[in-house]
């Protein structure tokens, strides 16, 4: 059975903070919808209500004409409504097969039917194009593979309405194409699709209608074909949005590099990689998933074992054993895994912000007043939207968590900052904010490294882009050489 949904005056409040203000719109069975809005617009909250993870405060929700109030995700799944979260909800220490059937285990008598679950898990992985042993523990997977496990889990729930929250944020172009083929197949089978994404080209390509939300309110519902990407962006932010990327400023070539890496090898991931970054320069790192970009920098920081290579910071050779050493030498790193490694989401905003610079606030006792002032300054400087400065990091939307994570890694006043997928899962308005922030860091004389899977982001932002493939540095392209075709050719080895 297909699923129709109507939201009628839906209100949601978290304590005194109202995040949804009487939302009204409908989803018809068997159609694909792009749900757009800036971070904090209320998209994810509304979809959590639809999928049983949150409850309504006011208003009504109708499923196939019948008023519904889910008290759990299990109830929503019984109606065929499944949400693939933006932030992974996988049990890291369980196997892929165990994760796929968690809470829905198959049994043979009183015992678990492991053989059936493993067989069906393998079929689901094949459907999403993930070639991995179903008995592998999830913690051994890279981020993109975890995303595909989430999609496979939704398929096993026999979804009739499938909500996808930023599903391609970590996927390669090939994996994205496979996911799109799967979406087309599901739609042909009558499944209703809700596609939350900040990649407007994907929304334009894959959806029938666009629903736009802003500040917890419904703004527009239009046929996708009637809107340009620019019009979608303008509806999301409520104003004309021009100049997504800042003007690039010239880098003084006579200055010595702030960071110089020579012959760095991270066994199994990166081999004999050398590069340098000057003050005021933004150096990009491009490559397909698995090319070794993230692992290279984890090796540089001491998060992975490295077997060769030297690292010079401000002209001095440094033996970085861990990220704390790196911070003391003026290098900080923002992980692509915002929830797992970037923030302590169950800590407050203040504790997250000052964690890497505690010596500044604890001499000898913790000066919470100074921490609170630093937080107020950061909230204003980074445009972090929060109703309450004392709230937990988990209460922020994805984009505002990313801004907090950026503020955190910049708080120790580094000379070099490495940003791994800094705009993953971030809306177009927040992306622009982050791009201009990165530019301002370079203008202040910092050396900035940006690892990104979005080629246009690297082209629009960087002075040079290093391209990696299969653990090796293929080339470093200058600004005038940067095109999507050139980057893809080097990343895939077809140049």
C-alpha cells in the first residue's frame, strides 16, 4: 500500500522554544519530493515527527486520510514510513547484518535465524552496491559505506514512504548514480520519496515537487520543473543570494610555507605524499572516496600510524604524536565525522567550544564566566543559531553543529587549519557563510587545507588543489587549471 501524508497546522516545541509554527502541506503517494530549507528551518524535526522519532506539540498529521500520532519509530515503520538519518544511527560494535536487522531479528523457533538474516543482508547490500562481508563490524567501515548500510536497512523495512536526509553527502559519483537508480525503481513501485538535500542539482534531477521551509514555517510547494536552482536558493534564504564564493585574494609567493610535508606514508592509505601550504593560502584536496585524503591527515596528526615522512610547521620539524601535539604546534583539524569525532554532542555549547583551549580558562580553576563570554562571541561571529546558550550541542541543527565545530577548532588560534568536508550536510546559506569564513581565515594569514568531495567547492574556494588517487598524490593544479573535467580526470586516472 502506498502512503499519502497531510500536515495540518503542525506545531513542535522543545521546552519554551517553538521550532515548527503551524506547518501545512501534503505529500501524494508515489511522488518524489525535495524538502528544502536552511539548517534550522525545521525539515528534520518535521520528518522525525512523520517517522515517529518526535511527537507533535499541536496540529494534526494524517496518513492515508486517518489522523495519526506515532509514539515510536516502530509504529511509523508498521505504516511503511522509514527515515534514513543524516547522522548515522548504527551500532558500531555490531556486524553489518546485525545492524540491518536490529530490533527486527528473524527467528527459527527460540533461536536467531542467522543464516537467513545474513543471506537477506547480502542481497540488500548488493541492491545498494556495497561490496562488503555482512559479518564485518560497522566500526571498520568508512563513512560512505556506513551511509549505504543505512540505505540497505531502510530497504529491508519494506518502506512505502522513504525519507532520505542528505543521503549523498558522503557518496562518490558512482555510488550516487546507483542510489538514484534505486530511487527511480522505488518510485516506479509506488513508493513515496522525501529527499532532503542541499545539493540543488540533485533535487532538480530526482524530484517531482519541491517543498520549501524557512524558520519553522512552510514557504512554498511548487513543481520542480518550474523553479531554477537560483529560485530554490532564494526561497530557502528569503532573499536574493548572490556570490556564493568570495573573491580569491593573491597569495604572496615569497613567504615560507607554514606547513611543509615531505614523503609522508600512512601504511595502507597514503604513500610518499609531499605538499606545502603558505600563509594566506587555501589548498584543496580532491579525490574519490578511498583515495586516502582523510587518512593522510589522520596520519599527519598521529591519529593513524605513519611509517615515513617529515612534517615542518613554521620552519621547524615536528614529531606530532597526537592532535594535542598538533594544536601546541599551531595545527588544528576538523573531522568529517562531526557527530563522532568533531563534537561531544552530549556536552553543552560552552564546553565544546573551549575544550581544545582549556589551559586558557583553567589556571588553576575553571573560569566559567570567561568561557561564557567566549561562547557569546563565537555564536555571534560564526552565526550559530541557538535559542539557549546553555543547551546541549545535540539540540543544534546539523549546520549549526558544523559552525560550532569550526569555532571549536579555531579557538586555540592555530596557524594551520585542516577542514575535512566542512560543508557536508549544510544548507546553501550556511555554505556561503562558511566559504566567506574560510576566506577571512586566509586573509588573516592562516594556511587553510580543505578536503572536499564537492568539486565546485574546491574550484570556487581554493588557490590550488592537490588530487589524490589510490593513496598517491597525482598532481597539484593551479587556480587557472581548475575545472570539474580536469579534477575528475586526475582523480580517476583517465588523464
